[in-house]
């Protein structure tokens, strides 16, 4: 049989969402043509309009309340019920402080992701790309150039935001009296003007703050050399995989690569066959998968992944995985114009698929963090067990949409810790570095919450002599090297990466940070913090070479510091 066109090779629609086969301009045009305007409007109202209105009306209502309260105090007419209301609000804040803080922190970084990060990062990375292309590789000027580009970008964005503030300022009304409530239309316009002024002022300050933070931090640099193996002591071998992008169809293509990448999962099966041989030759301590296990978080993709692991039970017992943006934030693998409404149950379904997969694979080994006690808590499997029926019901029915029980279950699950064997062993901390997004086109944003960062230190304080791998999906900094295309270096690192790097510096001698997301390998450091990026073992390399992965070797030196030895580079053998 000689088909006119072999359907196993895919067709043009296989490239619908692929930036490897279609330019970002073409993808943006498709997005504008396909996007649902009613859903976009409704999502804008819920995610931007109402919060903006609330933000703008807050100073007006606060001024009215303070004016009324001051008038009552001056007339000695403070009502008992007013005092009771204030006491009730204080009590509510005290009892709900952690939940309120999480909400405030989420809103804060959402504002950064929407209003600051894209413009600042685009300006900074454009400047860096233009200058770095003219520098010789490894130039001593590179750190200075990166710092200067950050400052210039911050000043530019800050200046633009200040101009916007000057334009909107005449329409603002920050202080008023109760009579404003008689004219709702005037109140609404003033509230939106206030919101624009407050956001513009914040962007001006935040962009400058980010620029100073980026410019004054230790700039990332390539690792100069690997450590020498100690004469005695254990050497841990860690297989680091990332971005394996399991598809749910035998001849399916991946979102990002389209027909430029592999079809199906045969290449990943070969990876595990090679891992089986490597583990038989010299046992692996762990197989760390730092996110994007699946291509779109679909049930069929998770099923394919578990079918593959079932063929390698010895390897499955060593797997430790963290969630990636493709596991959580892809709304539609064939259409980047699709978006989830905030009340849609689908986002939570994807989170529960990840959580139950992690529970099945590492539930008995991975432990949660007891925030109250500041130490390791129970196993993930034990934490999931009481919620089994609720999870099954939600998977089956998608209700209740706003389940506090399941929401808290996801939030409290990270970070997860695989504790070391013995007080001086090697443990693994797994983070969720994904920022919440409801839009496939903006799925790649990442952040680390303060709650997770504090929990990391709690875990490590519990084992003061142990050493750790911190595994997350997103890269913490943009690499100090020019990219082939600007799209490769804009908007995909952690939103709060500079802060996270600073936070981790105190643990630098005890940890190595391992991540994926960029599909390329990089060994580097920021200050004393060592950072390792994993290539994708299934995607096609930009230079056309065979895909590969690494077996990292870690050991503790005579000085008690965690050593990063020269890794084993494993090329994925091509199959007919």
C-alpha cells in the first residue's frame, strides 16, 4: 500500500500551536481570529475589571469612613456596634491571616505578571540580546552589560509608567465625602481613574525596584569547572529528566515542536530502556523529572506515562517529579486562543491529575511540611487518603467548583520533601513553580511563593547536616548567553527569580538547584548558588544533534559542602 500522503507523518494542523514551525506573529494572528470575545470579556471583568474597580474605590471609601469616624470621635458619639465590627474584623484577620496572606501574595504576583514583568522583561532581554551578540563568548564585560541592561530597562518602564500617571492624575479622586455615593457613575469613573493611577505608580516603582534587584544581584555565569570526586564517601547518581512531554496518541505531535519534533512516545521509551541498563550497571539514587511530564495535562497523556512506568518498576520506585506549566496551564493543546474562565473546574482537574500522579508515584516517600511546627510532616499518601472520595467526585462531576478542601490540599502539598537516608544524606525538595494562568498563550509564567521558600528552610533546618537537590520546573534566571530567537528568553523565567536566588544564597553550600523548562542544558551559578538546567531528552535539538540527558554525580567534600562532579552525558540512541 502506497498512500498519497502517509498520515503518520502529520499534516499542517499538527503545527497549529508550534512556534518552531510558525512565527509568533502568525500565532498571534491565529489567536485574534479564534479567541472567544464573550469569554475574553467575562474573564477581563472578573480578573481585571472588578479588581481594578475595587482597588480604585478603596481610597474613596477609606476616606469616607475615616471622615465619618473622626466626626463621631470628635462629637464623642462612637457607637458600640462600630467597636464590635472593628473587633470582629480584627479577629477575622487574625484567624484567617495565612489564607488572607496567600490571597494577597497571589494577587500581588498576578499584578506583576500582568502589568510589570512582560514589559520590563521584554525591554531588558532585548537590550541584552542586542549587546551580547557583539561580545565574545565568556567576555569579562558580560556581567556589567547584564546589570546595565536591567537598569536601563527599569528606568525606561518607570518613565513610561510615570507619564501614564501624569495623564490619568487629573481624573483621580482619592479623598471624598459620603455625598459621592449619590452619583454612582461619577464614583465608578473616579474609581477606575484611581485604579489606573495606583497601578501606574506601582509599575513605576516596581520596575525600578526590579531593575535595582537585577543589577545588584550576583549575575549568572557559566560554571567554570566541576568539582573533583572526594577520596572517600558516597557519590549519589541522579538521572535528571525534564520536559518529556508525553502525548496521548500513538502518532501525536507535541504542541511546541509540531512536526519539527518527534511523534509519539517511542523516544521516551528508549530513554527508559537506557535508564534501565544504567541502573542495572550502577544503581541510581533517584530519577528527577522537573516538570512538563505531559504535553497538555490530559488524562490520556498521564495514562501513557503510567503505562510506560509499569514496564520499569525498578525505575518507577526512584522517580521524583515536580509539576510543569504544560501539566497545569495548557487550556487547549491545539488552540492557544482558548482560555479558562476563573470558575471553570478544568484548571482544578489538571491540578488533581498532577497531585494524584505524584501520590501514586512518590506518595509513600514524599512528605509534606508542617508549617506550624516548622518541620517535616506526614507522607503525601496519608494526606491524600482522607480526601479520596472528594477527589473522585470532583474528577467525575467537576463539583463543587469552589472547593476549599481541594484548594487547600493543592496549596499545602508544596514543597514536597523526599528526606535523606540518614542525617548526612541527600534529600530532594520539589517545588511548584507555576503561576496561575487561565490562558494557553500565557501558560509559561512561573513564581515561587514566600510560603514555599520559608518551608524550604524549615525542611533543611530539620536536617542540619544533610544536603539537598531543589527541583522545580522554571529556570530561576535568564542564561548569560545570546538566544537564537528573542522569544526564547522573554517571559519564561520566574517572575520573582532575583528574589528567590537571594533567598537561597544562605543555603548555597548545601543545595543544588535543578530545573527544566528551556529544553537546553546549562551548568552555572549565581553567587555561590549552583544551578543545573536539563535538556529535553525527547525534543529535537536546535543544532540537529541527538537528544540527550545527564546522570549527575553529587558528593560531600571534606569541607562539608555539596560537590557537583562531572556528569555523565547520555545520548538517546535513535531507533529505526
